[in-house]
């Protein structure tokens, strides 16, 4: 059977054509499946139209080719079987001028081979039927494009939100009416959205994700085999091989012997939206079974592995599954489980896959080899000053960032680093640290609170890290999206030699040095002008805790903390620690 050539328009449901009152078409035989679709209308009076069909047609005939004795032989059976074998979607028989009624033998043959048979009344021309088909296609095309455009806009807006990855997944699940999941390089789900499917569908989608994951990532942490082992997992197709995407649509399962399924829709994925990567389209109809034992063949040289497909599809218990590899071999995979699959769904999922590839991909501000070399040298004992040239020349900023809602995750941290323009990102429990060149002035990031250090040389990075942490605490306390560590102009503290200032600060604050919580609380309280509430917010403690700690500081220091001169002296001393 020839592969169908899908036109650049959506298919038309046969039911929509029958609903046109101006055509007055009537179905007289064959299944009345609402999923039956047609791709085009074609007129032929050939007794064997098979060589001239591409698949998915509504074949129109006036019966000129029918011999007089056709009803008593196998003519109609042969004729209908050839149409079904060619992939024809339906047969339209025109009344007058050759036949006043549809031959009963043709009705019986269409019932036998499950081919919808339409009666075309004398007043309806075949050209009128073809025009109606193209009108319905144009309407469907317009609706499809509008749906895809609206989905693209909503996905792009979701990608700009403070939590871009979960937002994109939520929009995708909403647009396709299903479940979306982002799998990590280890095969485990990172983020999901939508109504979760059953366990069988979940397992099937995980297996499908393993098909598109780069071969170096397959099976890592999941225990699943490679693509060559799938025959023993699901027994889809023959010898464990997955389909090649030539099926006419999900659930249609047209065989080469004239078997007819539920419709002749286009191959899932909708190539009319552009060239798509190799896609697999199997359909699971029975649960996996173990293969009987067979003699082990003699080993043969293994061929070089073929590249992994970038997308794959499957169908399990009526749920359509899709998997898309993200990025350039990083191992992230987008999985989608939806109740239906059409070209628009594929286009929407592809847009989401592109956005997620950008969000999960590594932002390159320098070569990965240089960063790896810098890390190795630090681990082997090199000083920061020695490895900094590998990352870039000049001074640096340390940024501490904390999300306004949930705790940060690796994907959100990577996206923040990309937004700030640096791949040097460290994810801690509740804060993200980013190291970036000083010439890149950080801008406020939606959904994040940032604290930024003063420009620092590599040898000053630890001090800059402390500055960024304090700036973040001040930003959170004042509810500002961004706070800088103050540099300012030279002040009174610069008039005192550094060694003498540090010695005085150490002596003055000696009663507090054994309790870092007291030192941090005093510093934060003074930086926020003695505000109990803001200090509590900055330190994530209760305001009564702040009051108790400040009272303890006053008692240990033997000072009146309401005196502005005392506060000023303590502040100068704390800046030296």
C-alpha cells in the first residue's frame, strides 16, 4: 500500500461533509465513525482506481465503469477492496445519468469492507462536493492556525514568568488537554503539570522518553534498556521495532489486506508545520508479554549506533504519548500525554519544546572547557587569582538571589543565570549564587530578590560573597527587588589605618564573637535603622527573637544601643569584621 501524501491542510471529518444541507449527501453503507476524515475529493471512472489514489480520498464516481453483469460476479468486491487497499477514506456514488439508484451489490461490498458509501443526489455535482471539501478544509486550517498562534503567545508569556519551566508546562497541559512532564538527564521527572494519568501511561511515557534521550544518558538512574532492547519491554511492532510514522493516524491501523480502522487522519506530528525529526508511531493493543525462548544466534559485529530520534510517539489505552528531546544532548526530555493528537497539538508541543530547550540549556558565556579547567585547578589547590583569567578578565560581582515563592530548583537557577548573563551558578538550599563580570550590571528579575556585592578581584570573592548575602537580607527586609552593597565615597573609616581599625573592632565586639547569631542580628538591626519587623524578615525569625538578641547584645557589650554614638561606633566596627 502506498504511503499517504498529506496535503498542507487539516483533514475534514466526513460527518461535517454529510451535515452540509446544500449537498444533501446521504450515507447508505459502511461504518458511521465520527473519527473518519478525508483529505481531498477525487473523481475517477476507472474500474481499478488503486494506481491513481494517494490515500485519504473521497472517491467520486457515477458508475460509468460498471459492466452490465457486475451484480452477479465479484466486480464490486474487487472494486471496493482496491479502494480500501489504496487508503481511500470514502466512496461517493452519483445518481443519474447512468444509474438511478446505488447498486445493491456495491452497498453490500462497502459494508463488507467497511468503506463509507455516500449517495450523491442528481442535483449535486461532483465539483460542488469538491468545493465543499476545500471550503471545510480552509475553515479548519484557519481555526487550527488561530489555535496554534494563541498557544504560541501564551507559551512565550509563560516563559517570561518568574517560574518559567512550570509555567510553560502548565500552559502546554492546558492547551493540549493532557499531562506534561519534564524529565531530567537521570530519567526522573523534575516538574509536571496537568491531570496525572494512570500508572501504565506513566510507565509508557517514561519508556518513550528513554527512546529520545541521548544514548549516553539512557538507562542512567532508571534501569531501562537501550532502543535495541525495547522488543522485550513492550513488543510493539515486529521484533521490538517501533513504527516509522507511516500510519495514517492514531488508532487507524490500516493493514495491507484491506482492513479498515477508525479513520484516515494524517500522521501525528503534522508535517505541514515544517520538517519534523524522525517520529515513531506505534499503538499498543495488548499488554507486554514475554517472548518465548529462542536459540541464541552467533554474535556478529555490532554496527555503529545510529543517532537518537529527537521525538517519538506512542498510544497506550487510548492516550496519545509524545516525547521530545530538549537542547543539544543535555538529557532533558519533554513528555506529553493527551487524549488526542493532531498537527496543531504537535506544533504547540514543539513550541514548548523549543522554549524548554532554551530554559534548560547551559548559557555559554565562555567555553565549557575553560570552566572545567578552572574547577579542576581550584580542586587541586590553585588560588582564585590563578584561575580567574580562564573565566574572564576584570573584576567580578557576586549575586545572591532568592525566589519570591517556592524554593529554587536547578532549572530555575539555570534560567536565572542565563537572564543575568552568566553560567557560573551555584544552587544552595534557599538561595542561588551567581558570579558574573562587573561590567554586566544586574537588572531586577521578576519573581526574584537580588543582593549584589561591590566589584571585587578574585582574591576578594569570599568577602564579596558576604556582601551579597547582606545585601540580599536588606533587600528582603525592605521588600526591594534588588539591593547593592554600598561602596560610596571615602568616609571617616578610611582615615583610620586598616590594622588599627580591625584591632579596635575585634576588641569592641569580643563579647559577641562566640555567638555568630548575635553578631548577624546586631549588624542587620543596625543596617535597618533599628527596625524590629524588617530585621525579623531579613533573618527569617520572629520579631520577639530579634528583641531578645538585641537585648542580649546590649547586656554583653554593656552599652546603650539607643544612643546614636554607640550605634555608629558599633556599625563601624561591624564593617571591619
